[in-house]
């Protein structure tokens, strides 16, 4: 039951992320962080996309900035409101990452 809720949350979370980013931004973040496969270098991604490594870095930076600031979007806020266990916990004024043993189910 816990695993199903976790997977549903991550599927919804991925859908929200997909709505915020372009296909190219998603592809670059996926490649750089190895979300659905192996991690790729800037050089390798630049060859695949036929753009310069600097342009790949710029697109990655933009995508990360979008996620950081647009992460406060209504869709994401609603998703986290429905799943409060995924919100960061506060301790002594510092955010602490929440770890979950079933977090790999979305990969």
C-alpha cells in the first residue's frame, strides 16, 4: 500500500515537472543526472543534440532555475498538499531531506 502511494506520488510529480519544462530541457536533465539511464557529459549531450557544450550547460541551468522557482506552482503545491509526508521537515531552522526506502519505484 505504501509503495503504491509512493509510486503514484512520483508519477504525479513527474507529470508536474513535465508540464514546466520543454522536451529539450527534460532530455538534458535526464542525461546529466542519469534519471532513466546512465549519466552523460556535456560533451556527449552536445554531440547528440548537435549544439555546443556551453549551450547544453545553459539549457541545464535554465531548467534547474525553472524547477527552483516555478516549483512553487499551483500544481506542485497541490500535489504536496495532498502528500504532506513528502514535505521537507524543519529542524533548528534548517531544511532536512526526507529519505524513503521505496523512492526507486519511479525510475
